C-alpha cells in the first residue's frame, strides 16, 4: 500500500538533498526501508545507525510502520561548533 508522507531533512542530509522537506510517495513497510529508498535515490552517505528518526513529532523506531499522511524526520548527529 502506498503512503504519502512529508519527509524533513536536517544538517548534512538537508545539504545533500538541497531541500529541507519534500512529499514522498512510498510503499516502504517501515521507516528503515523508507530511509534506504531515499538514501538510494538521493545519495545519502549516512547509515541508519548514525541517525535518529521521528514520526509526527515523536522519536520513533526504525521498525515502525510508515503511516499515510505522517511527517517523518531523519536527524543526523549534530557536530559541535
């Protein structure tokens, strides 16, 4: 089943993608598969184990299902300045 979600990108992911957010249509069963799909499409270099993921404003697990209409944020580690 296809879900349409809003994906938010932060830090290096935003720089790589060139966008802070986008609407994505995906049949990924979980958040890890969604990231893998986007990683392949946009060339993200960070592996899943270096990221946090949030859905609808709350931190989520990589095995959580993708829900139609959700807002999903992929959050890389923030480097100190």
